């Protein structure tokens, strides 16, 4: 999971590369003229740059910013936000030039790699338009490339020119990233900062998770889904970890048919046979993880961390799962025990207890690296934000909002 703040931080960088590449052939192609909508010194921001950011991130306006773009006031707020984003990006370019930041061989290699990834991202955007009967990866790529070439031809842009434009944008972004890294490198952690944070958090978490063990689950889930969070420092009593083989039930609609027009009766027969087969395999002692891989319909069990660690279960969080599922998991007594078929609204589950989680305190040594990384990143982000704000305040900026007020 990416935090809102982290997601917003990435927008300016992403908008100039893959978004730019797509915009060249979509929204921007509909613009007869490409007027300047802002300027920072001699760095010009064109309508096409603004439109690419606006169109790509408008779907996130409500979630990220709390802006309702369906209203006139909300739309204006979002237009202003986009303008600030593209202007901030232009200020970075302005400072790159002012400070004579240059790319070395390693930077150029990084830029080329980024350009290649952006081009692949563009090609993948055509996958949904390809006949689903095509399954060979090489044929899929050829079909994607054919669709791209057609749009390039309509736009009177050669493939080499298109790739070169992407590379140039990636070089620009690599220069900005280099400047950002230099600014962030100006700050560091002081001795004792990590330990102080640990002591304060440990006291607070121990009290909270003891009184409200469900809060541990929330904190743990957030930590494993974020690049800058630390796992909870205190584990309360009563948690277990389980894995399950989930067999999804067929559609209940009697008129529902499969692609080959088989009836729901046949679907039900297939489901029952699959359940019986799993029961037989379990009785024979076939490895549980192997059965998850072969029969399981839960994507969560196919990917880490859940593939390795399983799901956390506790009396206080039974409502996080389908009715009857957590109850069955909590009835398992010994590590290695497997439930009989558990029926929920979604299908059948075979649940295995893989760990009774020990209530304990994580030592400082266990989490020191993660805490230090978290605190350093926070300090670096704050320092960079303050530095960028100062640059924006001092930069010669012109905004032509009247040229974007009709966007959206």
C-alpha cells in the first residue's frame, strides 16, 4: 500500500515520463495548439504537460486530496493543484540548470532503463485492445506494437522519434532526481533519535495493544503494506497465523452459463468434485502449500507476505473475515491442524494453523534499521519540501490560469 503522501510525492516524477508518453498520442493530440500555461524563468510549461497530469490523476482527486471535481469549486481547486504540481516540476528543472547538474555514465544508464520501462508501460496499455484468443507472449507484443505504430503514424511521429522523446523526458527526470537526492543528503539522523522513538512508541503501543488487541492487526497490516512503516513493537496475547485453501463457489444464478454454454449444474458438479479432490489429497498427506498452489482461489495466498506468513487471526478481529471463517480458524488447537471443509458465503475453505503467535516485545536491535530508515526518510522529505518551497518562493514564476480553466 502506498500512503497518500507518498503517492502525491511520486506524481510529478511519473507525469513527465510514462504519462507524457501516453499523452503524446491521446489527450494532447486533440489540442490544435499547445500554448504555454506557465513559465519559470526560461522553462516553459505547455498545455500538453498540464493536460497529461490533469487527465491521468483526476480519478485520484477525491481519495488523495478530498476534492470533489464534480462541482465547479472542486474542479477549480483541482486545476490549481495540478498547476502547482507542474510548476513545482518546472522549478526543479530551473534549479537543475542554475546549479549545472549533469548526468554521468551511471545516470545515463539509469535514464535509459527508465525510458525502456516507460515504453513497455505504453505497450502494455494496448493489451486490453488485443483479441483475447492471442495467448503467445511474442504475438501479444507484436499486436501491441502494431497498435502503437498505427497511432504514431496518425500522429506523424516515427517510432525512433517517439522513443527518443521518452528518453529525453527520462533524462530530464533523472537530473531532477539527482538534485532531489543531493538536497536530501544534506540531513541525517542524530545519535539516539531512533532509540528515543522506540522507547516512546513501545510504551504507547504496549498499553494500546493490550487494551485493544485489534489495533495491533491494523498497525501490522499498515506496516507490511508501506515502505516507510515499522512493524508494531509489541505483540499482544491471542493471535494466531493460518493459511487456507479457498475453493470459490460457482455463481448461484441458475441461468448463468460458462463460455462453452455449460449450465450452472455442471459448474456446481465441478465445484463439488474439486472440494472432494482436495479432501482426498489432504487425507493422503499432500503438502498444504502445494494444494494452495494447485487448487486455491485466494490471490492473497499466492503472494508474500501472506504466502509465507499466512493471515493473522484473533478473537477481536473476527469481523475482518467472512462469517464463520475466523471462528473455525480459532477452533484449531495445535500447529499443523487442518480444519474440515468450512463453508462461507464465498465458498469452501480448508484452514491450517501454522503458528500460535507469541506475545512479546520486539527488541530495539530487531527494528533499529527500520526505525532509522523511517525517521531519516521523514526528515529528508521535510527538508526537501521546505527547500522546494523556498525555491518556488524565489523563482520567477508566471501562471496563466485562464488557459486551463476549461480543462475537465
